[in-house]
């Protein structure tokens, strides 16, 4: 193995330092980690998944099954990357995987000696079989996970700064080989917008694996020059298109230190992804030094690297000929082995000229060596033979890369002539060209006609030798015997074969092994390959890091929080914020370092004894207007709206179609045909969508419009026995005094228009003050200066528990009006949504859980399970909301309890298994405080 | 909230300013084809747009037909749109003042399109949204209206409650683009 | 998945909100027979092939749409405003 003094796409004037397992090494700009490792003479780069066999670099691209490494160290490390897919960079640190204590001496390789015991289905049979139960698996799993498997993932967050982009084009060409470049040029020249994406860091595909003076190279140069100045084409290198999704959506990723995800919408797709080479199955075919022929040619011409001094090329088609000649011309001693009896005269002349020895009608039956290849065993017309060599190049035929086309719904069709799957019938917006379409000519054109005549047809040959170490899937250590065993045990379908043996799993997804495995299964079944079947490919084509998928939207950008117009001011006043649905809300106000509990108690006391304000701008607010507005409300709410006067508000409850409670809120009549509906913070969006749905479908006859004004209006709740006095300082004593319960008032404060309604959520005398968003801070400050304290979401929730008002905890989609004690709300004089289904027997049966209050001397918490005896199943009920009541000096909870209204006065056991608590509570009416409503009526 | 906030200032490359809407009025008509809509168009002096892409303008404002039966009028100067609309529409539809429900984000510069492409799925390139057109779409969780004034100049209507999150997103995206 | 809103044009599916099966006919509000409501709420065909669904262009014009979609191929056959599709 040596680096040539000239040639290739590497820059010998730009050496790069890197390390492998801590050993300092050097490569050149333009190298991949794989080519740099080879150039440093490293044959052995990894240990196999199951048997810890020594493995070397096998391929030059994404089909590489062996050379999986971890890049980077510590939390920045990324495991299981193919060395062939990593462009070399200065300072790169790479580590081999799955070895202990070191790559050279791996004690776990002893498992290889026990290989006959650990064949296909080993885990299932040994640990999960009858008599074992899952207990055995749980015991052994951690040892097995340690011994088998790949690299270790980092546990911290991905520290790279990732980004994502949305793109559009008329044609997306995937693959920057000659076929893709030709098509991109032809189409872009007609004025159509084209994106061409190539996984590799440079364009040219297979042309890069040809000598520097080849016609392919000349054509590549011409295409690149023509594309360079074309404004209609965007060329993306280092970009892997990994997924095809419905309706022309494609996902592509650039990994590396700055991952970039591109979501591309294209009118048409052109698949020019080329073909991948296969090897042969024979014992020892995994020895370091056994490589794919095309890869050896790539290392020779692209990286200026001669991979062996004594090379043997084993082919069953013509694609190894160029390599044999090129290797010989580069100075290697080369033997060509071909099971076909003859070559054409032209082919023979080429080999003779280059000085290649050829063995026709022969095949390789075994590779011999340990940590490196030493010789091969041949079987030919003259009988068995043994040849010394340090490089064995396998040319077992080509598999078109159909993954993307398959994801897009194109079925693969087996072609006997190509010994490969070719794309089946194509939809009008997808084309497949070049080697991906079976056009294996060196110089494909955009028409993509598959080759049908061959000078010397390929010979279907999958397995050339028998033995225990004849591998089909190198990455998963699946042997020909495993495939045979899967068959013998009845796992004959392709999907079962994959799951039983793990053939085709892992980071390479069986790119070099799927077709061979399928051929061996077909052989075992005595059926043809197409009759045996193939799997449909799913995204992603290649591994994508989670960090790249997450993009830039992490941390605070992961979810866009809605903020009240008071957000900044509340924080200035010491508010600690919390998430509430899509909103950030003031949770409690920190005063003198107070914590949640002490702050909440203080805020509750102010509301009960004085006056305080809370930001309720998050309530859903919808203006509704039209001649049929009242009809709409009558249908939506279970209670009636016909008699609501202009200038008054009413509390309403909506049901769902299925009869359960949907939402509640006050709605105001602003004018003759104009209303303002308010909803809970949680259901605002759903209520709006639902109303729009009904108006667009069942209720098209209603002349009514709805407008979302949630963000236009800020809202402040003012509560407490002294709230009228506070309000009087803002709008005058007369107006404050005259506003009746549920009455509306439109006025102004310092130029800010105000809408007031007298309502109460806390049970105290209360008002809600609405103003346009940009005036909210003015109004809040005025209220504070007028003597109001401030309270947050925690106190708001606790106050309503004391009052026994239902909220999201109780309106959870499982409760009816009657469950919540609201049956009297429902009108009998009109039809409304949910009316019929609410009358279902099941929703009115005895034994339903009904809203009750609980009083206890020890803490209660929501989720607590209620029972009158030992807990059976889910118990007799559950706590939906709980708090400490400073007013009453005890712990309170709202709960849903079986036949709860009949249990008032009883003692119930409250189980809180999560906190390991068990206590007793008294069941009673949920209106703990002022059940007659004297306070709120002021 | 009368002041404009300069979110990003990178000269010719990128500028983003967040400011309140002077006048923003949403009008809903009882029907998709409404005589009231035509009356309003005559009164204010615009041509009623036929679709949800073209922006119509009148002296001192723009008109977006945000749905077949809904118009959004954005007044760019001191022309009190609300009373004018209420007078013309009368009982022929619903007129709602939503001036405080949205903030305007002015975005311009050669990096405007690449920046928007980081969050908006619309086609802003070849055969995509043209100058003089608008689109309603989403930026993550926020519903936005994107009006392309010139090739590299946009104005966005952002829900007031999402303005802080959207501003953070713009600043982060600009930062990722190394601005 | 992408869908063409009749008002706004071709958009990604994440601008739309799924709103359920559009094949089931909604009983009139006056319908007092619970069987009719049970059929509307719970009985579904789950066809392999063309199927009509409600979607709202939630982040666009907010119109409710009826989308006819092939459940097997995911092909979108037709999209119309719900007002026009519901008799």
C-alpha cells in the first residue's frame, strides 16, 4: 500500500494532521478519513459487530460496512460514522469502536470462536424462549449490549449550531455524476430552475475513479464549466438527499461542524444516484485487504493510492478489467480471476498489454489471513490453487441505488440481464437515469436507456465458496449459513429474513449485502429472485444526526411562547413566569425573595381582604356580529342568550357534539347584533376553529362573522372587597358604583379606551378591565397606583378552588354538565350542540363521578386517588385541583368522586402513591367559600 | 408602544424594524360576493382584489383580501380607517379594529430572502411570491402575513402576542447567517 | 404532504388543521334521534382509496376545506371550500 507521487484529487501541498486512536497521522486536503488511513498503511480499522473480527476498509463511499469510527471526543463525539464519508480536516480525531482493550488486541474476539453458538436468532432463543421469560433477558441484556453493538453516543446536547432551510425548484437532480450533471445542464439551459444535490464533497461521481486523462474526466470538466455560470441551477455538494416524501417534498442534509437541513419542494425529481458494487460470498471474505474493485480504483485515481502490491481481481462481469489494467500500470502484480470461460479478444489484448495474468473459468473459494489478507484459495479448470496476495478486489456486479425512487413509490423490478433491481414504472414527475437506471456505460446520457446487450454477459454468481466465515452482511456479521438457517426455520419472507438475521440493518442498510442475501434466500427456496421479493425503502437513506433534524429551533426557539402585552411590566414587578398552554403567564410575584408558596398565600390574602389585579389577557376573545349572531350563541352554548340585554354579559357553557363539556366563558352583548365572546386560555383556538367549521358547513345559512381580537385586547382582572374603591379612583365613584353585576361599561383612562365588565372568578367583588394592547401598561400602572396589589396564576387558580369554580382540571373532556353540578345551566327551550348526546343513558347513569369538595388537615395534591375502602382499579375518584386555603386555614381540593353529591359529610381516603402519602379528607360541597355569592354581588 | 424597535441593522444586507400598526381594520362580509365590499372599494379608492395573492392599495393604505369574505385594511398614515369603514359598511358586514392585534415587521436587504427561507416554507424565489403580492403563512407557531413590497423588501404582520418570539427568531436566524 | 388551498395556493400540510371525516353527514341541530348522532360521531368507513376529509387552512385564510385524498397513494384528488362541497 503506498501513495503515488502524482495524480488524484488530493492536494499534496496541503498536508493535514489528524489522529486515529490517539496516534498522530497525516493526510492531504481532498482525502477522506478512509483514504488517509489507507495511505498511512492502516489495514485494520475496526472490529465487527458480533464476533469482533478484525476488519479493514472495504469500500469508498456510503456502502462501507466495516470502517465505522467515532469522530471527536467527549460530549462533542459522534459515533458510527463511516470513515469513507468523512472528509479529512485539520486536527480531526477519530477512534475505532467495539474493541477492548485495543483494536489490535481485542479480547472479545474470543466470541468469534463461539460463533456456532451465536447464529441467527441467538438472542431470541437463548434469552426469550419458553422457560426463560423476559427476566433472563433483563439480566443478560446489559452484558450483551456491552459486548455487541457499535460506538457510544454522547449523552449531552448537540453543541453544533445547526440550521435549516426551505427551498423550491422545478427539478431536483440527486447525484452529481456525469448523468446528473448532464441532465442538470440540459434542463437548466431551458430556463427551468434546478437544484443538483451531491453527497460527495466534489462533483463527478464515478468519473473521479478514472485516470486523469480519461474521456470521463474530460466530459466532467466540460460539464462543470458549462454549469458554473448558469443562474438557473444551484449546486449543493456535501449534501445527502435522504428522504422523499409526499407531493414533491425532499429532505437533504449537510452534516459536519455546522449541520444544515434543507427541505426541498420540487415539481420533478431526477434520480441519478448511480450504482453500488457487490462482492462475493466465500470464507474469509471479510479479511482486511478484501475490497470492492470499484473502491480500489477510486483510491487509485482519486486519492493517488495503490492499495496493494500483489493484487487479485475477482470479477463475474467486465467491470474489473479497467481496474486490473490500471493497477498493473501503476506497478502492482495483478491476476484477474473470472468464472466465465472467455474474454473477448479486445479485453484479452488489453490485459496482455498491461501485463495482467488471467485465470478464466476460475473462482475464489476462500481468503486466508488474520488481521490482514495473505493469500487466496482458487478453484479453476486445473483444480485448486493458492495465490499469495495482499489485495483482493471483488467485482460481483452492480446494484442501482433505488432508495429515493423507492421511497417516492417506484417499485424495483428485477432484471435478469443486469442481475440487478432496476426502477419499475415511473410516475410522470420522476425520472431515473444513468447507473441508477441500469445504464452502466461509462458515459451515460440523460435518456438513461439501460444497457441490454453485452459484449461478454455477466455471470450470476453470488457465492463462490462454503464455510463458517462466508459473510453476506459484513456490518451485522450475517453469514450465508445464517440465511440458510433463517430459511430452514421458516423465516423465508424478505422482511422476516431481515428481522431474524439483522441482514441489511445498521448504518449501511445492507447496501452491499441486500441483493446477495436475497439471492441466497431465493436459491434456498428454489425460486427466482423477483418471486422472493424485496423491501420498500424508507427514509432516511443515510444516518442523519438528531441535531441536524432539530435545526436552529432549540432552547427558547423550540416553542414560540405567546406573551401578554403586560409581559415586560410584570417581570419588572417581580413576576416569575410559567408556561400555560401557548402562553407565558405571571405565576407569582416574588417579593423580598418569597417563594411560590408564601407569595401565593400573600396574594390570596390581598384578594380576600383588599384588592388585587391579575393579567388575564390570555383569555380567548372573539368579536361576533351579524343578524344571526344570537342564533349562533344559542346553538353554541347550552344556556340561552335571547334575553341578554345590550350592555350586559352572561356566563355560558358549551358542550361538544358528544355531550361532554367543551368550554366556558362570559360573552358580552356590545350592540344590537354585536357580541364579544371570551373563552378559556386553554380552549381559545379550538373554540374559534369549531365555530368557523360550523359556519362553513352545517350553519351556512347564518349571516354572522367572527373576528379573533385576542391579541387586540389586554385584560386585567381586579378582585377583592376593596376593588370598587380602586376602580373609583380610575373612572370615578359614580360609574364604579353603578356598574351592576355582569354589567358592561365603555369608558376611557388617559386616552386609553376601556371596556369593563363586573364579573368574578375568585368569588370576591370583581371586575375585568379590557383595553387595547398598547395601553395595557398604562392601565396596569394606574390600577397599582390606585392601591391594587398583584396576583399571579397560582393564586388565581387557588382562589377559584376556594370558590368551587370549575376549570381545565375538571373540564377535561370526560365530564358532563351534571357531573360538574351544572345541569341547571342547560336550556330546555332551544336546541344546542351536544344536547342529544348529553341525554345518553351512559352519561346520566348512577355511579358517575361528580364534582365534590375535599377538606383535609394534611396536604392534598391533584392526581390523588380517592377510596372508601381498599383501592380497587382507579378507586372511587380523583383529585383535580388542590391548594392550601389561607382564608379557611386548611387544605382544600376539588375532586371527581363516584356519586359524589350523595357522599357529602363522609370521610374518604386519599392515596398519593407518587409521593407515598395516604391521608383522610372530608367530602363536602365544592363551594367552600361564600356559597350564596354575597361577596361577589358586593 | 409607539416607538419602532430596530431589531437588526446590517446596512444594505439586512434591516429589520418592528413597529406598531397605525390602523388595522378587519372587515367580514356576510357573503363572498358582497355589494358592501364593492362600496368600500369605491369609497376608499381601491380595486377589490380577486384572489388571496394580489395586494390592492389606496391613498394611504393597503388592502389584503385575507379570505373570500374578509378584507384586512392596513392604513399607513393618519387616516382614521375605522369610522370611515363603519360608515360605508353599516349593517353590510362586521368591522373590527385590530390595530393592536398585530405588529409590523419591516424587512429589507439582500439577505432578506435567504433569512426568510430559514423559517417560511413559501417559495420566495423563481416563480414564487412576486412583489406586490402577499401570503398568509406560518413562522413556527405564529400566523403571519407576508407582503412583498419589492424583490428584497417585505412587511410582515405579526400577532402581537408572538412578536417577542418572532423577534428572537429573526435575530437568531440573522446570527446564524453570520450577521 | 402539500395541499393547494383554493384561496391561498399550494402550501405545506403543516399550515392546515385536520378536522375529521367529511363523508359522515352531520344531523341537523333539531335531530333528536341519538342514533343519527352516534352514526355521525363514531361510525367510520376507513376506505382504501378516495376519501373526503375536512381541513382548515389554519395558518392561511382560515377557510374550512374538503380535501378528497387517496388514502393509499396519498394523491390529492380535489380540494374545495367546505361551503361549496357540503350540500
